[in-house]
């Protein structure tokens, strides 16, 4: 028994895992008012239980101090729950006891912010303030320097803009200096003048999107999001940054998993622009919550970002309000090109103009999810919609592991969702 406990403790230290209670009900919060009976949404109780069991299995790995999960099927919420804590799970934080996570807890979406940012740009095009195939430099002449003159807005949203990274020696606090970041982007040498090289734009494209809105409609992206999407949909928490009075409610992010070696750490730093440790530390800072980083610091509950994706599934409609036109949704989610090796994140990726797309026979959203569209956020945040299954899903987590004992649990979770929610035979007829 002592040997088993010793090995368990060593494994926990090796993977930088957090403590998991034996009884998960002790750290479970359910929004019972929002959840409907499984059969009302077209699922069986066995389907829903299997999906939730997979969520619990993922939490039990100890890689995520807090998890928020929301699933809509046929437009109805069947799961809206959290597991774990928002902060206080490590002794150095100085709290008497961990703070429980609830379905009202705001969580940073990290790169999953990019999907919402992209839809703000598509909305700008819908309102005829811009044309997606126009060069960015048509609206922002300074952008056209160093080979970027003909790079289109569409190419930028599809990660073919050719300006994926900020300079490696960019000070952390400069991230909040919009003018300095824009100047750096304008002076960046393009990777490919024709926009043929796919390289994931971790934070750069968001600053250009924000500037496009400022120049064309005279408002920053946070105001444009609020007036066009958040307020009309009643999304009180879907905001860039967090008001000072609410910052103590925000879920803290934690570095978990094995310590990354030079190879993996280098790839991730190339994709993120900073190390994992620095990214987590930055996201927990007041500066990060007080400012706007359009591609990275959108905050939301699981239900609210899920509601956003449900609106997209419903072709832009929310409670009989047309938030976006159906053709806007179609343009945003249509494949921009086949899966291509991405020069920044070093894996094959399939993008639309704003979304990471699923795949067949397997994809990031589970098996046979070629029609799914969504976005990943650092490191195990997933938000997506699958029109073939008529589901919208949000899985928000606060651990930031890369290699850990969650690796096998993640595909089990994704495959449980895609497997338990069968495709609708007539979905293409709608």
C-alpha cells in the first residue's frame, strides 16, 4: 500500500498534477435550471451519461484544476456543468481553501478568442464596410510594406497572411501597447507575397482586425463585439478583458504536465510567441485582464461561448433576431484549403477564414467530424459546432499541460462526444 502511494505521489509530482477528490460530487456544480432531459434534445440518458463520464475521466487525470463543459443538441442544453476549482489549488497562493468553480465563472478563451474575432471581421464585411478579398493595405496603407501589399483580409483570417509572429525579443508589457505592436507588424517581412504559406497567426491578426474596425466604423473591436453580438444575444460575460471588480471571480490558469524539453518547448514558443510558463503567468496578471488582446483575451463562461456557436449553427439566428446573415456564416466556415502543414505549429491543419475545421476519418473534434468548425485555445480549450450532428460544444479548462497523463483521455472525450451524438440523416436537406 505504501509503495502504491509512493508511486502515486511521484507520478503527481512528475506531471505537476493537482489533487482530485475521491468523490467528484464534492467539486461538481450543475446549472440544473438550464439542462433539459436528454430525450427532449434527441439523445438517450445513456448517451449523455457516457459523455459526462468522459469529461469526468479527463478531470481525473489531475491536469486541470477546473473544467467547464456545455453541450447543446438540437439547440437544447443537455449538459452545463463544472468540475474543480478556480484558484487556491496550490499552497503558494496563500488561500485557506480552494475556491469552487461554478457555471458562472469567467474563463479566458486564449486562442479560441480568434473565432469570435474573425466573426467580427465577417460582420464588418456583411455591413459593407470592407470586402474580404480586398488587400488589408487598401484600408491600412502602412500594412503594405515589406511584401504585404497584396495580402487580403481573407488570407489573414485563414492564417496565410505571412506575418504570424511578433519579434521574439518583444517585451511582455509591449503586448498592451497597440501602437507599438501595429508598428512592428507593419515592418514585418512577409513570408510569402502571394499568401500561399500557411503559418498560424497566434496574436498578430487580432491587432489588424481591431485596426480595421477602428478605421472603418470608428470603434475598437471590444465595442464592435458588444454592440453587434454580445448585447443582442444577452452575452453579459463574453467580453475582452475583465472589469476590475470582477477579476477575483476569474479562473486562474495553471501550468501542469511534464516539463517541456527544448524541442517541444521551442515549437510551442514559436506558435505562442512566448513560453508556456510566461503565457500562463501573463494571463493571470491584472495587465492582461485590464487590456485587449483581440486574438487571445476574450473571457466567457462555457454556456455563453456555446450559445455563440449555437447561433452560428442556426445560420446567424438567435431568438428570432438575425445576428448575422446565413451567407456570412457560410463564408466564415467554408474550407479555405485542404489540410496543410503549418509552418508555425508544425502539424497539418485545415482552416476556414477564422476556424479550425474537423476531419475525416479523425479530427480534433473526434471521429468523422469533417463538417465541424471551431477553435482550440491554449492548451485544452475546445469550442466548436458540428452541423452534421446538430451540436454545439464548449470545453473550457484551466490547466496548461502539453505532455501529461491527459493525452489518452482527450481523444476518449472527443470520440465520446462525436460517437454518442449520431449524425442527422437529413441535415444536408435543411
